[in-house]
């Protein structure tokens, strides 16, 4: 993930068993957007803390999706604990663009 200034490298949450991979990438994307909206109150710009929260929510949503059959059955509900699978490791480094 990048905000144009920083690159956020994201680890993975370990699972004992993956039931179905269908929709996990979409679950990450939708979880990230939901996390940004939740963290910022839909105000711009997002801070590093907001982005890291969104990454945690995205990872939890994708992980939850992997535990159920189908693309929608495992999606997190708004009130669910996003840290029930643990916290994903996030490494933050300056973004370097070369021409």
C-alpha cells in the first residue's frame, strides 16, 4: 500500500486452514476502503495511523473470507473484532520513485 510518500509492506495472518480463496483480494480492497472511511470520518487526507488501521481491517476481512466457502460468506460485520485473528505486521518505508 502507498500514500504517495510512504510504502507500507504488509505481512500475512496465519490460518490453520483455508477453506476457499474466492473473493479474498476483493475483501482486502473493500476492507481497506471501509477502514479509511471509518478511521478518517471520510475526511482527507488520511494519516499514517489511518492507513495502518485500514490495512489491519483489510487483512482481517480477507482472512475472514478465506475461512468460509464463497466470496461473501466470510466478510466481517461492522461490529466484529478486527483483531480476532491477530495483528498483521506492517513495515513503513519512504517511497522512492526512480525515472
